[in-house]
């Protein structure tokens, strides 16, 4: 029964992300941003702006209070932050994208210890992709000039 619940949650997260990605790809950045903020509050329980302006330690402490669902919420939040990073890049704001990518990286990295072998492998691949993205953005002179 618990496994069925987790599978339903994963399906909801995938549908949620698909809607945000579709809006972003259609150029509806404002719509994607609004949906991203709404979904963060709905699925994670925190406003996206609170997450973005909090340290990873504060967010981790809040997630710890979610009990057994903390890891699912952490992965969900990481995926939402990755969408936020993509929106920041689309808006031409690499420094903001870097912060979102770093936050997502930390959340996924912290969840590694509780994942199944298959999920851990997928998560490590995701972490590798994020690390490559961070390297690319770090070489961007706009990031180096950011205050």
C-alpha cells in the first residue's frame, strides 16, 4: 500500500514537471514561474521564494520535520529547483541559475543514502548532469562578473 502511494506521488511529480517544462519550452516563462511556485507550495509545503532565500541547512532541517516523506519532498524540491534554474537561464540570469542548481545538487546528494540501488544510480546520473551544468555556468563570464 505504501509503495502504491509512492508510485502515485512519482506520477504526480512527473505530470507537474511536464506542465512546467511545456510552458517554458513554449516561451511562457511567466506561466512556468507561476506554476512552479504553486507546485512548490502544494507538493513541498514551502514557498519557492523561501527555499531560494534559505540556506541548504535550513531547508534540510525543515524537510527533516516531514518525517517519512522528507526524502520524497527533498527529491521533489530538487526537481522544482532544477526547473527554476532552467527558467533563470532562459531569462539570462546565470548567477540565479547557479544558486538553484547548487541547492538542487545538495538536496539530491543528501537523499542518496536512502534510495534503492536503481534510484541511487539514477540520482547519481542526475548529480553528474547538474555538476556538468555548474561547470558550464562557472565558465560563463556573466557568472564571474555577478555581484
